[in-house]
C-alpha cells in the first residue's frame, strides 16, 4: 500500500510541475463566442489573437459550419486572401494543433469571407510564458508594418479567462483522486 501511495504522490507532483511550467496545452476557441465566421467588426480576429498567448502544442478550435471553412496558408496567401494549394477543411468544427514557433496564417476560402475579415494570424512562442500574439502578420526575422486599420480598444467581452490557480489545483486534485482510486 505504501508503494502505491508513493506512486500516486509522484504522479501528482509531476502533474503540478507540468501545469506550473505551462507544459499543458491550451485549447483556444477562435473568436471565442463569435466562432469562425465573417466578423463584425472586421478586426475581431486580430483583436482576439492579441489577447492570447500561443505555445507549441496549443490547439486552435475553429467553430464553424457551412458556408465557412478554414485553411492554413502562407503569409502571402493570408495577405492576398488566396489559399493557393493549402488544404481546406470544409467540415467544422476543426481543431488545428500549433506544432511550430512563429506565425501561422488562416483564412476562410469561401466567396469574399477572407476579404471581409475572416482571417487570422497567430504567433507561437516556444512556451506559454514566452509566446507573443500580434494583431497583424509578423515574421520571426523582423516585424512587419502595423496594419493600416487600428484594432478597437481591448475589451473583456467574449474573451477567455486565463487558467486560474484554483482551477489548476482542482484539476490536479481530481487527477490525484482518480489515481488514488485506481491504485
């Protein structure tokens, strides 16, 4: 019994360290309550991305249905609203895992949706502590000019709250309880 208890304590300790170091991937619902649609205002997604911290392993959850879709495109494809040869995901919702650092560009390829603002750029840092999201396209070598239309001032409407210490504690406690039952 003492061996099982020490195993549980070890697992709990590892879980706490992982959570405190930001190792746990986060799922970001793109646009929060608005989902992935032609936005109003057109700057909705750049404003949303500026409030987020993106890390390798995080997941972008694009909530949409027909007539929308999502494609990850190049910087040029983003700026021109042209998916080129990118894979287009037409069935939503679609979760896309961010596996590399740097900017990631997404557009809706349906009709003039991208031109209407249904496009997103996120910048992924190596960890959640050092990530940076910008409201416009950027490169890892040098920043690009600011967008010609300034985003509206930040507001808390529709934003996801950060993971609190309390919810982290309860998550780890839940895992520990399950492990205690199993062992």
